[in-house]
């Protein structure tokens, strides 16, 4: 993953998918200490389990259909939609039709880089 830290141009084909299990896979596209972009591909029925973190997150629905939970609210989002998650708010995703989310985090997710090195 260090190869993509602060890299100015990144080719999608250079990055291997990381299998997360449960119908999800991830690519860390680019990052520095302040910002990280991650692609997450979901199979239909894949679940991004409820969790929270101290990072601010914004996500773009590149394709597919997702039921997104943020705090006490749920909403179905489709291609082109975006959602925002403040720090420490519990959130998750249920994939209703296969698709991909593009997540942005600030600061970067050090835990993702640590996991990818293992």
C-alpha cells in the first residue's frame, strides 16, 4: 500500500482487489495522512456491518443499489447518489443490487493500511 501513498497518478489496473469476505472486496486507491479514497465492490446481499470510527466519511454510489444506515435513519441510494457520515456515527450498508461504493475518509484510515500489510 505504501506504493500508492501520495502518488499523483494511480491506474486502477495496478491495484489488486482485497477480498473482505461476505461478498465484499476493496481497493485502496490513493491516500496521504489527511485523505483516503477507497473503492468497495459489493455482491448482491453483501453487508457493510454497522460500525463507527472517528473519521469523517463521504461515499459516492458508483453503481448498484444500497440501503444505507446512518444513525437511526435508513435510505435506499442508487448510482450517482452520495452520503455523508460524521465522526463517531454508527453506519452500515446492505447491497440490494450488485454495485460499488467510492469512500473518502479524513483523516486516512490507518487501520486499512495496517490490515492490507498483513
